[in-house]
């Protein structure tokens, strides 16, 4: 028998694998005889003991049968091992869980949304973490509280009271593994499968995908320059609406006061939830952050979701939900099933960071740095694009939206070309929930310093002209 050995591992393993492969591919059919061990050893130039050991392994695993001195034969039914090799996994990722944040590296990364490591007080954080590591040494041998470390729940409640004007006690706070877990818990615990949830269009995929993954349908509702169009929510039964009132993601619009009132009235009348994502409200440049809807919530229909991803760092994976104590209890029971609570060490360090005033100082300092970068970005856009650029949503957050007169289709082409030039950016179209594309480019300024922002916008300008020229050329040819 000619047997091709792959050279990987011991000779015994190579003989075993080569024979097994032949059986699995049907070359050696069920019932057929394997060559005598002496013969095969001679053909392969190995010791007979090596072949015997390989045969014994195949017999032990059910690939072959051997009775007394009779020849070893291939089993009629081979063991089923395919599931272990992944063939039985679903062939494609289901649509509901396809979303994932991008992780490519760029020379200039203008994609929205992350804080700058240079702005963070690393030494203070390291000191707090070291101190908590010592204090937490015994507590670490118990399971954490599923609703969050009591000190952190208290610290978050006090912070929200002072900074967001929200009357709030620790029993109204659930600590989560980032807002993403909050969305997933809310979807599974509070949103029935039979009713849809309204989402902003364009809007945050992280929320809509969490809801779809829970088997709940989403209904995209357009956003204008006052926020989500509340009139369009009134038709049909909805269990909830998801909004980003303090800084709509991604358009940057602040929800107007009449729209806020209308939304609260709708939720009260319909008995539906408002999921208020307060992800980056801390970064408002020319005025204090807008008050959260939760402040005007008389009936407990607003679930405020917050995150430390933008204000501390995303790897912390800490966020929170503010709701009535009974709602917090339901969510924390589900969190307990999910992960039995978030690790206490980071929570303890974060509680101290808030309690000792470092968080608040860090926010003030970051805001100054961000304002400087935002100014540099706006100056560069005006310098290169002049009045052709329309700026939107520049009052707060970590990105601005710029309409430079391209169509949404041209913008898609621009994002692709920019990527190959090392420039990372998003178009509003990437956040469409309904397939309706609206033009606008998201330019994030959290990470880049002035010089890089200048160069990035100069490159962007050149690429925009290229896309326009190519498009005009293409049209002339047709
Ligand atoms: C609209 C919105 N909400 C929430 C988050 C934060 O999510 P997490 O707390 O899971 O990091 C982000 C982050 O990009 C976001 O853009």
C-alpha cells in the first residue's frame, strides 16, 4: 500500500492519520482489509511495532476491528467526529449578530468616538488600582454582586445627581459590562418578542443588533434637526423607543425641548419604554450637558443607559442603567445568569476615581483638550472646503458631521479610497437602519492632535476632489 506520510509528529501518528484520512474519504471502504503490519512496516521503512501501535490506536477509536490473529479491517461505521471539526456549525453568521466594531489601523483615524490615552491620568489610575488590589484581596474570593459593587452604585448615583441633576439613589443603579450589556439585558428582560422597538435612523447598530439578537424587531424612525420624529412613532404598537437625546448618534443633533416633551408624553400614554442612551453627554463644549429625559420621568418609563467607555476607556467595560428599583432587580437577575456579576476590582478602582474627584477633574481637562482639537478640525475643514462644507452636530461629542456636497454613493466610494490611503472615516450612510442613505461624513477628533488633523483634512480634500473628478469623467463617457 502506498501511504503518504505528512511528516508531522511521530511516525506512529503519521501512519494513524494517513490511514484515518483514507477511511474518512472512502478510499478504504468499510470492511476492507488493512495490509499486514509486517508488510506495511517494510513498505514504509519503519519498525513493525510502530505500525502495530498505529493499528491499535485505530481499533481503540473504533475506526477498525481486529479479532485475534485475523486481519485488521476497516469498521463498517466510522466514528462521527465532524461536529468537533466545525462542519456542523452554522455556515454563516446570522444577520442579527453580524455587527462588530472595526479594528483596522490607520495613519489618520478620523473614525468617531474614542478618547485619547494622552488625556488620561494614568498614574492616578495605577495608584488606585494598586490600593484596591490589596483591599480587594479577600473579597475577590467571593462572587461579585450581580447588581454592581455597592460603592460604585453609590458613586454613580451621586455623580448623576451632581452632574446631570438626576435625583438618584444606589438602588436605582445597575452596573453593567458596558452599555452593550445593558442593551442586551433590557432587550431580553423587558421587550416582548411580539412588539417592535423604534430606533433612530440613522442610528447606533450596537443597540439595534442587541435587540434583533433577542428576537425583537426594530422599526427605523427618521431623525431630523430636532431629533427622532416623534409623530412617526405614534402609529403601531411599540414596546420601546431607543434615543440618544443629548447627542444623537451619529448626526450630532440635540433633541429639542418640544420633541423631548412629546416623547415623554407618548411613552406615558402608550405604556412603553424610552431607552435613553447617554453615551457621551459629558462632552458638550459651549454649555452644560442637556438634562437627561430621565429627569422628567414621572412614571418610571425611562431607562437611562450610561457608559464609561468615552470618559475613562472602553476596555474598562463598565456602564450602568438607571431605572426604578423593581426594574433594576429584574435586570440584575438576568445579569446574574449572564455573567454572575462584573469583576469587583475595576469597579472598586472606578468608585474611588469618582469619589476622590479624579473623574470630574479628568472630564474638565478632557473637555479642554477636545475643544482645542475640535477647533483645529473645524478650522481645517473651513480652510480646505470653504462654504462648500456644511457642519452639523459640532456642539458636543467626539465627532462632527460634515456635508461636503458628495452624494451618499460618492461618500461610500470616498470611504473605500480613503482606507487605501490610510485615512479612516465613516459616512452617515454606514449607520442607516432602513437602507435610506443620507449624505454626511463623520470626522472624529478625539484621538488626533492639531497637526495630524490638518494633514488628515488636506488628504480628505484631495480625495473628495478625486472622487468628484472620476464621477464627472464617468458621466461624460456614458
Ligand atoms: C451611541 C453609543 N452608545 C453607546 C456606546 C458605548 O458602548 P459601550 O459602553 O458598550 O462601550 C457607544 C460607543 O461607541 C456609542 O456610540
